[in-house]
């Protein structure tokens, strides 16, 4: 015998969490509106966000209390209905076509054409070798980026700003 749920239904915890979030959010929002504090805008936004988050608990409570008869669930859990009409033949053909298409898509993503449902390791590439050498800076090189001790004054080019006649 199934238990009989009265009043709040099966998800009582979600119901009370939703109510608590609504109450806390409303209190914080009203404090932000009516109390003279310098961070009133923070309280208004925080209260609105907490009330919005209570919607999650309301959805959990509502969806947890939806009752579906077992007859409607037969097809969803893989149990086929007993009637053998024209519709069941069409359903079987659609299921067969669907499984063929999905297995074809699955096999197109496989690498190296291996057998189905096995994973193959990707081919290893040989490591790339890079030769590196140390270069010492030259004294009179135009690309010398280090500061020299004889030339400490660096001149900046003159830039002028143009003004429009107004």
C-alpha cells in the first residue's frame, strides 16, 4: 500500500526552504527600502536575488509532487505496451531507423577505424628537436638592447599636438 501524502505533498523540505528564502528575501528587500542606511541599494538587490533563488525550491517542490499514472510511464522505462496495432509497427521501424542513424554517427566519430565500442590510443608523433645557441651581445651592435655606460641620455622624438581652429 502506497503512503497517502496530504497537505504539502512529498517534498516538504523543498517547500519550507522556498518559504524561508521568500521570507528572508522579502525582509532584506524591505529593510533596504524603508531603513535609512548608506548601503540600501545592496539590500534591495540582495533581497531580490534571494527571492529569485527561492524559485528553484518552488520548482523542486512542484515537480516532486507531480503524479503520473504507471500506465503512462510504461513506454518511458522501456516496457512496450501489449497492443500490436499498426502504430506499434511504425514505432518499431522508427526505433530501428533511429538506432541505425545513431550508430552510424557514433562510428563516424571513431578514430583509426577501430571496432565499435573500443577506444584506441592516438598515434604518437616523434618529439621535435630544437637546436638552441647562446649569442653574446656585440659592443657596437644596432640591436643591443642593454644600456651602455657612456650613453645614458635617451632622447625622445618631439611630438606635437594639433589643435583645430575653433
